[in-house]
C-alpha cells in the first residue's frame, strides 16, 4: 500500500509519518514538502533526515502548486490514502502575507483534491484548524458550531472544508477534515507558545506574553494527535470533520506555573491582545473518541515533561 503525506517536514506531518512507519511495516510512504523558511529550515531537514532512515520512506521536495510534478507522483505511486498536512501556517503571519496562504492553502489544496479524484484515492485526510471557529463562546466547540474565522489563515481553512464537501458530494469521494487545536510536543514548531517558552528559557531570551496571559488554549499533545488519526477511517463517499483536541483548555498563566516545575521561566513581558488572535480555544473531542475508541489522552504535565526532555536532548543549540 502506498500512502502520500504532504507537509512531511512539518510538525504534524513528520510525527504522523514516523508513527505510521512504526505501526505498519507493510506500507510505503511518499512524503512531499517545499521546506520553506517560515521557521527553521534546519529543523525541517533534521525531520526529513530522521524519516529517510526508514527504507519504506521516500521524499520529494515539491510545491503543491507544481501541477506537473505533483501529477507525476500521483500517477507513479497510485496512492490508496493521502494525508494532506501541507499548508502555510501562522495566524499573525497571514495578516502580512495573505498571498502565501492563497497559494499554498487554497491553490495547493485544490491540486490535492483534483489528483486524488483523478487517480482514485480511496481515502483523503486533510488538516483544518480550530481557527475556523473564530471568536466563538459556545464551549466546548462542537463540529456543528457555526464557523466565522477571525483571520485569513482561518478563512483559508474554512474554504478548504467547503472545497472538500463539494468534491465529496460531486465525485463520491471519501474525505475527512481534521480541526487541530494548538498541538504541542516533540519536534514542535518554534513559532508556537510552548516551544517559545522553553527556547526563551534556555537561551535567556524574553518571552512576550500576549493578552497579559489571559488566553485559554486547548493544548493537544502530538502523540495523541497522531495516534487518534491512525485509528480514524473515512466514511465511504462522505465528507466528515473532526475536532482533534484534548477538551481540557488551560490559561496561559497556569501553563507557565506548570512549566516552572521543570525549568526556570524566562524573563516575561506582558503585552496586549495581538491582532487576529482569539481569546479562547476549547473543543469537544466526543465525536473523534466515538469513532476511534481512542481514550489514552496524555495529561499536560506529562506532555510538557516529554517536550522539555526532547528539547534538551536534540535542539537546545543551533536551531
């Protein structure tokens, strides 16, 4: 069985590919990524180097906008499943660079949908985001909640969901959308809050605490994310959407107290709410639990300990 994973040099794509290769030695994974410079290229290359150690993994550096190159890969490998984690990430970055999101998240996703249709992919999974909900107050957020994105990044993810719904209905495709809520853990993204706090601590840098620490976030541990996706199956010829979250939000000031049990906190400067941010994320995970029977969610203290140990062992220097 051949499987395509896009965005494989990214945080979630890399961890999912690693987990899948360990879980099933009979599958072959083709991973693609453009490896852009939105954050550390060195970190992304280290992820790819780790995956390349497995004989069942093959990597191609390619942009999702490259229709010709993408079609060659689809035609050659005849994928049974596609996991699309490729996207331009970052809420605040989307304010200054909206064109990058249009190109990667909309244009690129269209190519994935179209080639999945043409080459008869059995199951297509794609990354959406909790950002589609916007500044909602009906917590915990269920998948049926109205979506009103507050930023352009979230809007591109909402458009992805609408595109997937249309393709599923018109072409009888089996497609599943995954609304990720603030994922953290080993091999994490340097632009995310938990990684920033740890990095600022070891490098003696200032950590800027937005909204004076009054944000609540539904932090979701990466291993729980990948393990739950592994158990998830597309419903035949349907489009389904699932929250991927812990259902246990925490205030950032409380998060800092927990982190302080492991390491010395960096110097912290509090500042007002940043443009495009939302005050709180809190998703219901009842739907994905019901469909996967996944119940072993990692508590935040354990997840943070694992993340800090990873940082110490691998990326304390020269990220």
